[in-house]
């Protein structure tokens, strides 16, 4: 049997997937997608990125169309694809934390849903893993979305998580890398989680020494 696709919103961005995910080829990896549609992107990931026998792709959608069911069943690597039927805000809570090498958000176009998906997905992504948003510039005047467009949610996420992400690409899609978390040490000063803070007694002693020099001159 052959695949049955009615549209192709994916191929124009294949170069980004090849650029940022190429290092995962032939290595054990775990990939996650929100928004299965007809299965084109999930099948491409299996055929071109998750090529190792131990690799896997999880894909989530609120509907399971006949085309999606047919296409996933037709893939020679269908055993490596797990389809989760349900709302992403429910399914994502059941998946293991920090276990994915790549996460792709291409589901709801409503800003609150996109932001919620991003926050959930970020927890599931390994440090060093890649995260991608589709539809960053999407704005269809025929689509009455009173809760805002994806761009508002993505921009908010990037601001809030700016210390924990590295933006790799910003265009019709946004790609980023998850960095090690930062931890507060003094007030708003942030350092890497690998930093070992100075003990409180030692910092107090240093401050007294500075004060003495300032006042007494020695």
C-alpha cells in the first residue's frame, strides 16, 4: 500500500529538521509531536531521523482520521510510532519527564493552548534537546481565534524561558535548544546550575572586609 495525503504543509520546512536533527540519525532517540494531522511529519521523522532500531516517535492528536490511521499502518517502521488519541494537556502529563530529544508543537492555534503545550513539553525535553514551534507567523483572517495567535504564546514563552533556552532559528517556525537551568544566588543574579555558591558565612566575612576597607582605608 502507499501513503494517502491530501495536503503538504510539512515539506517546506524539511531543511530545518535536517539541519537541527541530523545528529540524531542512527542514534537511539525519542521524538515527540503535538498535532498528527495525516501523519506526514511523524512518518518523515521515523524514516529520516529516528532510524536507529531503539528510536521512537510519540505523536498526539485530538482526532484520528482514516488517513492518519492508514498512513501510520502503512509505514514499514510503524512499530516505532505510538499514536496518543486525546487532548495534549491531558496526554503530556502522562509522559516521562526529561526523556525526549526533540519536541515539535504543531497542534492548537489558540495562544493559551500553545503556551500550555510549550510549558508541558519543555519539562519532557532533555537538557540539550531541540524544541520547535510551527505556525509562528500564522494569521488567517478567516479563522476567528479570539484567544490570540500562536506568535503571542511563543513570544511569551521565549521571554519567560530566555535563560533556559538558546534560539536557533526564528522564521515561519521557531527552533530552540534547552539549556541547563539557572539558579538564583543573590537577589536576581543568576548562574549556571553547575555553579557552587559561596557559603553564607564566607560571604558575610567578605562583605565585612569590604566595609572595613571602605571606612578605614585598610
